DNA sequence: AGCATTGTTTCACA
DNA sequence: TTGTGAAACAATGC
C-alpha cells in the first residue's frame, strides 16, 4: 500500500507521539533494523523524546531531543505506523517504541521490507513529489531517455511516487507511460506536474492511492473510466503498468 | 503449484 | 556517465 499519501498519514501518526518519553524500544528484528545490532537503536533512543516528524517522499524521520540522533522509518511494501493500538498478534510489529504512561508506536509490517534506522541518509533522495517546484520538475523529470513511467518511479529524481500513483497520474495527464521523459515539451511537463499534485492531494484526502479512479479500474480486464477502452498492460520500469491506449497514445 | 504484489538496493552489463 | 534489466530481500494472497 504505502506510497506518498500513506507515508503522509504515517507521518501524522508519528507526530502524535512527539513529546512522550521513550521507556522501551524493541529493535530485535535484525532485518528491519539493519545494519544496526539489536539494542543499538534502543540505546540511542531510551530516555529521549521525539520532537518532530518529517517526511520526504516515502521516507520518514523523527528528530529527538537534546541533540539525539534522528530516527528514520520506511514503510516498505506493506507497513504502516500504529499508534496506541494493541500489539499485533503475529509478531507483525517489527519495531516498537513504548512511552511513559503506556502508549506505544509500532512499525506494523506483515512483510519485513520496512526499515527502522538511526541517522538515516537521504542524500540520494530527490525532492518531494508533492512539493517540487515547476522549474525543478522540468529540470529533473524532463531529461534523459528513460520511459516516463520509470522516471516517475525513480526516488532519486522525485520522491514519493509508487507504481499505483504513477499510473493514476499518467492517466489523468493523458500521457503514455512509454513516452521518453526527455522528449516532453514544457507544457506537457507542467501539465504532468499539476496532475501529479492533484492525484497526490486527492489520495491523501480520500485515504490512500487505492481511492484513485484509475487505480480502482486498474487490473486485468479493466477499462478506462473515461472512455471505456480496454486497458493495455506491460512491464515498464520493472513494474506492471496499465494505461488507456486511447486516452494515452504513444 | 505457481504466480503476482503497492518498495528499495545492488549488481552485471550495454 | 547513463541507462536497463534482473535479482534479492520477506511474506502474503490469489
């Protein structure tokens, strides 16, 4: 599930525990907490408080008090942040903070592709897809020979777009996922950015990328919500991609 | 049984 | 340097 809209909801959850004293840390999942050894994150956080919750694309991090280290979190393919909920039954809470007074925050992740790390490095992460300026978007997205879909999925170009949001955005913008990024003109790039922002804003408001009109129609045998044409399907940028061949001509 | 899956990283290679 | 594709990661669901 998690793309930028889900990550933003997760950030809001993290913000709820800002100011609470951390009295226990479960960092025993060595895969989710890699490369840290068990207890390393605990030692860095025990007794501290989170002071702010931030997000860039799908990457989350929280500042800590007294010059403590940042705590980086990523939801991976199936994670979410559970605040003050009962512990998950099947050890799906991969990383947990417990607070004075009994509350808790868990990275709840059926798979284990989420991450929890101290002092995260975002040097290779592009600007947030919902915040990127028009000029920055033109310069970063509108170059190179990659297919447009692959370009949007590259977190180093712009951060936050996943497979579903990419398809939703391209459908809204009436652009083929196969178009070459560097061949779009300025008007097309500006239009694409507008549609990306709109699709992202709608998804955050409606509760996730799954609420998108196109995402709901997306799938084997799906038809275009606008014109009823059967959707095309192919692997682009390593991900299964759907598009309307009529609305989004190559 | 086999295949697919919303994410990221790494690697071999062109 | 830039780009491509595949594999790996882990686990679940159809």
